[in-house]
C-alpha cells in the first residue's frame, strides 16, 4: 500500500511539472505576436500648442543630440521661469 501511494505522488508531481512546462511554452509561443514594435521615428512637434516656446522645448526634448537652437530655447525657458528678462540674463554673464 505504501508503495502505491508513493508512486502515485511521484506520478502526479511529474505530470504537474510537464503541464507547467507545456503551459509556459504555449504562453511564450503566443506572446511574440503581441509585442509592440520599436520605432526610431521622432514625433513631430505639436502645432496646436498656444505657446511656441513650449512646443519647441517639447521638440528639443525628443532629440537625441540637442543643437545650439535648443540650448538657446532652454536658456530662454530658464530665464522665463526665473523671471529674468533677456537683458538681465545677458548682463549677468
């Protein structure tokens, strides 16, 4: 009697292991269709933004390597945030 229950427990464990592996393989096999594709396109700057500075800053934020125009825009945005005018920002440097 002890031998039968031990064999039954082992058989159940092996069957459960096989079932888990089969379900995992099925899940992995079906998930490759749902993966999103990577896009290297940079989205265009939104044109509906009423503030042109904000729209340009959004465009610059998406660039991999910002150019001099973006650096000037960031400076202008900092000055605007800090309440400095263009003249006071230039004289402090």
